C-alpha cells in the first residue's frame, strides 16, 4: 500500500533535522518528533552556520545576522559585516565583533579610526574638544588637575619619595609636562593633597591615594615607601568629600569624618582611618598639621584633633581634642588654614580671619610687633573686603591669604614666598589685570600656585625646580603666571 505523500514529507523533514541536529547516544528520552506526530518536530531558529537549523529543508535562509554597531549578511555560513552604523567604526578589521569602536565618544578614535584627541581633550560628537578643569591640587613639588570626564593629569615630582628618607632626591616619576594618572576603577570627582601625596575620590565614594607614605598619608594601614600608582584607602563606608590639613587627609561621610596620616608630633601615625563623629553633617574640611576645622551644613564650624597654635585664636596644645564649636562673625561656606591661623569665606562673601597677625594675616590694616607666635586673635572681618568667591592660604611661613573675586585676586599677609613684595596688612591686588578668573589654587607650605581662566586655560607661577609648573622643563622661579602645556 502506498503511503500518503504528507507522511513521506514529514519523514524527510525528520531525516533532515536528524542530520543537522543529531541526538547524543545517551539521549533515550522521547522527543516531540518521536511521539507527537500531530505537533511535528521542535527545531531552533535558523542560524548562519551552513546547516538547516529550523528543519525546513533550506540552509541559512532569511538569517538575521547581528553584529554590534553594524549591518551584516550571511555569506558562506558566516556573518559578514557590510556597513557600520553612524558613529561606529570597525577599527580592528575583525567582522565577528562588528563595528567595535564608538567614534562619537572614543578619545583614541574620535570621528575616525586612529584620530587621537590631545591629552587635555575629550571626544564629543566625533570631535575633540577641550575638557573642563574641575579642580587643581598643589603639593610641595607637584600639581594635579581633575578634568570633567573624571580623568586626572599630574606633573612635577608626582611619584614622590619619603619625606625624611636618607636619599630625598628624584621621585620615582618626574615629568615637567602633564601626563594622565591611571588605575582608578571609576571616574574621579574630587582631589585632596598633602604635602607629598595626593588622594582621589571616585564616583563610587572610594578614596584612592598615591605618593609618600612615611607618615601614613595613604591610609593603607602601614607606614612605608612611596607608592607611585594609586592604591585604595580602606574606609568602612562611601564618602562624599575630601579635605586636607597639608600633613593629613580627611573624608566626609555625613556626620562622620575619617582622618588619617599625621596625628601629632608625639603620637603614632593614623595609618588607617580614624572615625570622628560630629553633631551634624559636614560640608567641608580643612586644617593644619593634625588639627581639623570642619564647616557644617548650617554654616557653623567645629575644631578637633591636635590643634596647632592659632586654630582657635589661642595657643595650641598636644592633646587630642574632641569636636568643639568655634564662633565666627557669620555663616561659613569654606575655610583655609595655615600657620598659625585660619580664614573662612562667609556666606556674605566677606572673609573672617583669626590667629597670628605677625605679618598682617588678619587683613586688619595693622601688623603685630615681633611676638614669636605668642599672641593670637579671635576671628574678625578683613577690612573693606567683599564679593569673594574663593579663599586660599598659600606659601611658606609667613603665609599669604588670597581672596578671589570675579576679575581680580587680592592678597595680604606674608606675600614673599608666592608673590613679589613684603608683608601686607591689608588686601592688595596681585597678578595684574587678568580679566575674568574662574578659580585660584594654592596650598600652605608650597611655593607655587595656579590660576584658572575661562576656556579651561591654566596658568601657574612660582618655584619650578621639579617641573611643577607644567611648562615642559624645570626652570628658575617664575614670577608671572605661565601657560601649562595643553591648557592654553
């Protein structure tokens, strides 16, 4: 008896599937094709592999190839790239991974394969554009800039040696031109410096540090040799902001502040972070030595730690002190401390200073007689100064206090170590007529500083024996701001 044509077609289809999808010898369980003649065999979708995957008797028909960032077709059992989508490119010439480069945002292939952006540039809409400078931090012989993409560029003696090592000569890494520091797991959002080390806060709330570690600046649990590449500073929780005293670093996590590094002349180093609980969340953290000044969100200030002379307008002591309120003539926004004393930028855009006035640091119009750090003053407003946007204490002792306004920089105190000139008891203009200014950067115990101008133009001046001005070579001291390579 002749079998129906329909039955023979099903048999041929089953034979085709058996050839293209053979069952393992140990597979004895029945499948739909064995026992369910009404449902027919179960086959996978067709793939570009030279086989009849879907059991319809045709090989590689109507296959949709899917390659990243590309259109493609199935040719000879292979998905072949036919064209890249807009903003993508096949820079490695390998079809299997498609058009693997996003040329609209890739700094190494911006707009086309091999089109590399400059060190200070990012790739936006397939075009290299200058990155925004978010922050600049200045150490004893180095400078680091944070860019808007979260990248960090440094120059000078960046790797550092031990502060009191037997051979405090060249640092492991030295460059008089900016270079990128890598090794962060996430973009960097903030920097904080100590004299010979630097810390970076990432978008994940982690702190990564590198540089000298002879007084525990890295917070890794040990005091040891300098570290060139960033290492993670262990903290028990994510933090939101960083601060520095010049000798120690701190991190803010709401009402808890974690501090590490220098802890006082006669104390063991804080090689791991020590938690200090405040009565309210902190907004900013500054200080000097092992003493800290925290600005709270409500504009009040607290001091804690081993307070140096002048931090509370009085002689310091060598005891570790718990957080204590400190009264200022207004709500504080930020503060900067040097030696001996501090200044705070107030919400009113005025500046209040306290501590020593041997060199005119109070900006009161007068200078104390030679008293050798025995007379200190309570906070008072700097005479005739308002409209301040940023405040820095910078330079070697005696320090200069500088206030940034929209188009000028006014400084007072000991001007000699950063600027030209003698002590000034009242604010005097510095740097000439510079026009609009975005920000001013400097640090205590450091003899160079930087100025950020519109267009992310960065100019620095001062000492340059280690290439810390970023002009491509070491040199004698520069008395006027000079352009940093790549930032002009």
